[in-house]
């Protein structure tokens, strides 16, 4: 049996490279936002109000329930979490179209 190696856990468990990328980005955003919430030192109720979400929704984020969040929903939380988010798109072929 050959051993397969992957760049990330998402590549190992998702069906397509696109799905793996989406999950990796969601995971990174969730980790950053959850870390920021913990830095605030607020109750979940107070932090949820600061982010503009319900307390159960914040609990899902803090518990890492990634399937409950779209990439779009997480991007929308970066503003209230006081993050500046940028998108970088690189040409994999190294040739501009």
C-alpha cells in the first residue's frame, strides 16, 4: 500500500482541490476570529453582540463547527473582529492570460 502525502488535511479529506481550498480558507478565518474573540476576554454574549451574531452562532464558531459557516459568512465577521482582509490571486501557470 502506497503512502499518500498531502499539503493539508483538507486535501486528504475533501473530494476536489476547490473544496479543499474552501475548507482551508474557512478554517484559517475561523481560527483567527475565534482567537480575536478570546483576546477580548468578554462573555460569549458580549462578544456575539460585538460581532453582530447570536450567542449560539458564536458558540458554533468557538467550537470549530466549520460546516455551519460559509466562507462568505466568515469574511463578513472580519470587519467586526477588526481584521483587514486582502485577497491575493496568483497565476499557477506563471503566464498571464
